[in-house]
């Protein structure tokens, strides 16, 4: 984890230098920008693969039939609505929710804060939940597995969700 943050900082600090592909830092061994970039790409691929493996394991062990969207959000409607309308961008919705880590630790819940009302793709929530909700209907109860890059990303939420951690949303939408 710290290695990835270090690599990110190095890439950012050297990305503005348009001169030589080899950079010296504090008179130490030269750093080749292309080599550094390749290491960064390799590390990111490993993190992404670990998340995919973790989400696959969760899906398999809980025997849930998730559908994966093009964005990478996975959803499973476990109690479909008979009469609900499809949810679209710009719709205002109200939902009850529980946000958990894949190990079962509950991070946040509407049981403590009350239901959340917001406009799809216009309010400050994880982009993954905005994307995922557009695959279900009002009245549905569903699970969403959201990869970290669509949740809290590289840094987590600085509170209950660690860095680079996929999350599970359990929602009921009104």
C-alpha cells in the first residue's frame, strides 16, 4: 500500500519534467522515467486483480448471482419490485442502505443516519452507487459490489473505509 502511494508521488513529481527520461534525486542512483512508469502500471494491475479476486471470492462464498456492468459495478437484485419504475440519471430517489466491507464489517447504515435522498449523478456519493442504481427499479432490494476506483479509491474515506477497498452496498430504493 505504502509502496503504491510512494510510486504515485514519484510519478507525479517527475511527470512535469520534460527534459531527460533519466532523473537524479538527491544525487543518488538515476531513475528512468519509463521504468518507473512500467513499475507503476504493474503495481496498479496487481491491485486491480486483487480487488477482482476479492469480489469473485465474495460472490462465490455468498452464492449470489451478481451481474457485472461495463463500469465494473456488480449488482444483485434479491427482492425485485412488482411496480417500480426504472431509475435514470436526474431522478431523485430515497434509499435505505448499509455499506460494508467484504469481510462483513459495517461501515455506515441508514439505521443510524436515516434514509438518504439524492439525485442520480448529481449528488456527492460514490460514483459506483450512481452507476449501479440505474440498473434497478424503485422498490427493489439489491446488493452492489463497488470496486475501490468507483468508491473511495486510493485513499479510502479517512474514517471507516480503508484505502483501495471494494465495498458492498445493501439498498432498498423508494
